[in-house]
C-alpha cells in the first residue's frame, strides 16, 4: 500500500478488515482510540445511509473543531485517515482513492 501520509493533509492512516487493524498497515499520527471504535463506524454509517436512502456509501467524514477523520469504505476493507482539520475532505478522499 502507498504511504498515504504523503498526501498533503493526511497525518496518519490505518487499514481495517474484519473489524481489526491489518498488521503493519498504519503509519503517522492517529487519534486516541481509533482502533477501539472503528468496528462501529461502518455499521453506523450503514444505518445513516439506509435512513437517508443514500445507497452504498464510499466515503465518510467526521469532523469537530480540531479533528477530521475520513473513512474510505470498500467491501473488504476500510481505510481510516486522520487529517488536518482544515483540509477539504472531498479532495482528500479523491486523492487517497487514486493512490489506493
């Protein structure tokens, strides 16, 4: 896998499969407890997508005043990226997908 921290605005990333981080797939700075809650993110995103009739979702951005987390979801894995809170998440998601 490409080093996604080379993408401007990505501070850290990890790849998850089957609700667990893939060994050796993380790099850079990831926020606290990112691994403990990842297993719930995909399920929560699916519930939201179903309720809003969005269909299959590919990207999820969760942001607060000081933190931005972007998830890129595929059928076999989820890539979680800790990003600069001021970054444009749509541009980041497109660039990250291009590099995957």
